[in-house]
C-alpha cells in the first residue's frame, strides 16, 4: 500500500492553494498500486468543491466496490470524513440527474 501524505502538498486543501497535480498524483498511484492510503495528518480543512473534485470523481470512476477496497482515508477529522461522504453523494446525485435528463 502506497501512502500519499496530503500535508506534503499543503495544510488547508482549498481551491486557492491546491496543487493542480494532486488528483493526478492520487489517480496515478492508485492505478499503480493495489491500495492507496490518503493521509490527512495535519490537514485542518478541505473545501467541498475539492472534496468533490477528488473523492467524488474517484468514486464515480472506480465504482463503489473498487473505491472502498482500494482507497483508504486515514487521520481525517470527523468533519472532513463527513464532507467527503457528502460530496461523494452529491457526485452520485448529479450523475443520476444528468442521466435522467
């Protein structure tokens, strides 16, 4: 299992200070490894937009089974975990809405 320490990118994951390559790095490492651990140690917050852009997108691309069997989120605060779950659900809802229309 490969670990990506998010604090090596920044302490606050937001649009204004988010490295453009973070999603690409996560995706590449996930594809090269059976499992990937995304470490939130010392991360104080993540914006809803980026939670959706990273985790919602990964969830839709991988599917539920592969997402939960290969992506391990560690040391995230309860608030960050909840936000990630909400933004995954928002991604699912938007995809379903697009399919209906």
